[in-house]
């Protein structure tokens, strides 16, 4: 009889702390290992992928710094190299063999970096709306900001210049951006709402000048 995990929550040690993993389906089946976006957006919004558990062993996890994983306050942790090592620690910690790797947004960039370092551990790779160029992402984001009402743009610019990301006015302005360009459903699905409520701000915010980018953790792409 195969080893069933329907679903199974486990914590795995990774460089910098522990991360929460959630497995769905039969562990004897081929594994789809899912890498969420952000960085810092926990995996709740990707929970519908658990429907694939009829045929695959589906593993989601909250990357370090978000969701129900550890949230260390150490800027040195937010590098692409460490994130790749984290993915490998999850794979080995759960006893997974070769996996189908699925990366969404920032998770797409992470998947590419993982594939470059550990090609032998992959059966296949799927990239969904991947972040391939941080510079292009920033340019696209700034172009969309210009489509927002003037008061919303001014609120974003003002608080990013000050670094006051927790100010309610800034939070409301970013929500207006997300509702216009990220998800048009009203109300938002509960899984998406939980994702934003448990965002990992330490890994998502800029590492340098707060005015240099709209809360995009460009530091993460350091090697």
C-alpha cells in the first residue's frame, strides 16, 4: 500500500529557520513541488493546485519569512542563492526524489535558478507568469501606477519615499493597485485574502532606498 498524505503538514529545517510544508496526494506518485510568488506571498493562493492530487503528489510550502514559516529578521537571508538552497532543503527534508517544479511569478525565477544548480533533481519545470527580469517588472509596475487616480499615486509615492509602508493610507493605496491589476474578483477569494494578510514584508520590501522600487525586494536576486 502506498504512503498516503492527504494532506500532511510538516515543518522542515532550511537555511535560516524552518518552513511549513503541506503535502496532498499519494507520496508514491510523481511529485509537483510548487514555488509561490512574492517573494513573501505565502502559498494559500495556490491551494487550488491540490486538485491535481488525484494523479500527483502535490507539495506546497511557505518560503522562509512568510505565512506560517519562521520570519527571521536578517536581511542577509534574502538572496537567490539561499532561496535555492531552501528549495533543495525542502526536497531532501521531505524525502522527495526527482520532482516536477512549478514556479509562479518570483517562484518562476527561483525555479530557473534551482534548475541551473540541480538539474538532475527535475523531471520537468513549469513557469507561470515568471519574474525573469526585475528591471522589466519594475518598469511595467511604474507604467501601471500611472493609470491609478492621482491621489492614489501620490499616496504610494509619498509613503515609499518615507519608508512608511505600514501607514493605513499606503496599505489602502497598494490594495487599490492590487484590485485593479492583480485580481478583479470582488470579493477576493478567501485563499488570496489570507495570502495578503500573511505576507512576509521582510523579504518583500526593498533592501536599499525605499523610494527605489515599489516594495519589490530587488535584494533577493543577489547571488
